[in-house]
C-alpha cells in the first residue's frame, strides 16, 4: 500500500490465550519461533496463527490456523510508530537492492 507508513486498525483473529497454555522451552514459553504470512493476488493476507487452549492435566491443546478467506490488506490511517504510545512516525530505512536484483 504505502510501504508500511500507515496501518489499519487492529483486528482480533484469535484468543485470548494464557501464557501457561504454552510449553516451556529453553528460550521461554512458546509454540513456535517462526511467523508466516502470504499475500496472494487480490490483496488478501493469509497468516499462519498458533492458537492454544487450556491444558488438560499435562496435555497441551494447540493448533495452527489460517483465517478463512484471508485478511484484506488495506493500509489505513494509523501511522507506524517508533514505539508504542509514541507520536513520532517511524523512519523507514533506505533499502538497496542486491546487484542480482537490478
């Protein structure tokens, strides 16, 4: 849309979840250490979301989901910020394409 200078309003896709519903790892509690989003022709984003529900004893209840139909990529009027609560727009770094992409 505009390189990430502005964003649409937040949208709740899942939850709420409690941290205790996630397994402990050597790096803290987590379900995975990755993120994935694909934007297809037509403008919808398809994000893979990990969702956890309350444990039953020692058994975890977790799964990966993709919102049906995707989420529209619309841009918006909320400026990207340098930190939460800041009124200063983020400075976007200059991106230089590698020689093979020119």
